[in-house]
C-alpha cells in the first residue's frame, strides 16, 4: 500500500511516499480502507523528532482517518465490512489502509462526507473530553478557548455552544477572530493587539471564566488564572508556548481553582473507548444537522502532498482542519 513516511527528522520535505505492507487486523481490530486523513500539530512534531509515537504504534504519522471498513479481526462486534467509519489512532493514518482498535472506531455521521468526517476524531475526542467531561463545562457557564481557529479550538467553540455555554476565544489576527465568531464564539480577542485577561473579565462582567481550554501553556498559566472565576478550571492540552511556568499557588488557593492537563494519543484503547462511548451517546445525535457542530475544513491536499499540508500547518495561517485525500 502507499503511505507517507518520515524519511528523517526535519522539515516538511522529509515526508515521502513509500510502499508498505498492508496491515492486517488482529483480535479486536478493524482494518479501514482510508479515504481521508486529518493533519494534526502532533504530526508535525513527530516529523521533527519531538513527539515519538507510543510504543507499539505505527511510525507512519496520522492520528485520525475516515473511510470504509475493509475487514475485521476476531471478536469485533457491531462493526461490519463496508461500513463508513472514522477512527482515532495512535499513528498510521497517512496511508491507504490502517488498523484501529474497535473501541476507537465510530460511524461517519449521517450527512457527513469522508472529507468532513476526517475533521472529527482527534479534534472531537480531545475537545469533548477536556472541555465537557473533565473540566465539566455546563450550560450557562463561560469558557475561554485559546487558539480558536485551530482544529481542536474550532471544535471546542462549537461543543461549548452545543452545551449552551458562553464563549470567548483568542486568535492571532482579525480575520481569525471573525472565523471564531463564525464558529459560534460570542466574542474573540486578537492576542497580538489586546489583553485576553481584560477581555475575558469584561466579557463576564468581572466574574471571570469558568473554564479555560489552553493549547499554549508556558507563560499563559498565570494569566489564565487571572482570567478564571472562583471554582474555575484550567484545562491544558498542549504546550506550544512552553512546558514550564511560574504559578502563584496562593492565588490558586484563593480562587479554589483546578489546573489539569492531559494528552489523548498515549491513552489505551479502553480509555479512548470510554470517550468514544460518551461521544456516540451525547454528541453524535447532534451532528447530522450540521448546525451548531459542523465541519471546519481549511485546505485539502492529496496524500502525496502531505509536505504541503505540513507547511500550511506550520505557517499558522490555517483556519480549521487540514485534510489529506487518498486517491487510488
């Protein structure tokens, strides 16, 4: 099968098309004939040698795919060959075929194409688990979402609105702020021109936001705490701005706040399956209408131009998800 491999660590041009043996599903696994694959920030970090795949995972990049079930391994239940599915992976998505544990496979929602469905797995698993399940965002509360035009950020805005929360998002240009509002954000602040702490406090009439979804880390930690309401929660899911920060613990205590972090890629199939089950019950019924939660696609590239997709990702100009298509 055709696949994209990382020939050596470095810039986007180290990505190259290669021939690899087609994987075969073992017990509990599903073989997916891939039509589309999502491009994630984690893929670019893996290409640079900064984010190796978990032990036992494919070295081929790609954390989410959409396509059709080619075959199933022993013991797989409720999934049949020919079914249209999307899946979250620990690796292996940039290829004509990939295998996924059955717990990580979900049906493509009605009215969604394979290109649209490729925007779902990594983004919706991450945003839902960290914003709704773990941080506990509720109807009537407020959320500050950093990186509102990224794949995860745009999905987080839409999920928060589906939960009837009020949202303020950050982005790096006025164009991106407009895109945040198009995704459903009630307000957006250009962090290059304004102070998101002041904007968040004004947005909440001085109360502070109930949840912060942070993709930046680093120096944002203290400022996130300043923007937070009493009993609020900061959920850190990436460290694009650095892995370390100073924190006024006394201020954390006075606000009775929570700070938590998580990654999705290294979780076990069982743990990812728990997220998938909640998504299937709570979110999947909302998707066919494409009203509050809808596809957010930036650009679509053929598999052989994965390097261009990575260039686009690293330019910081993308709005929504970048998708690869697999042509046969």
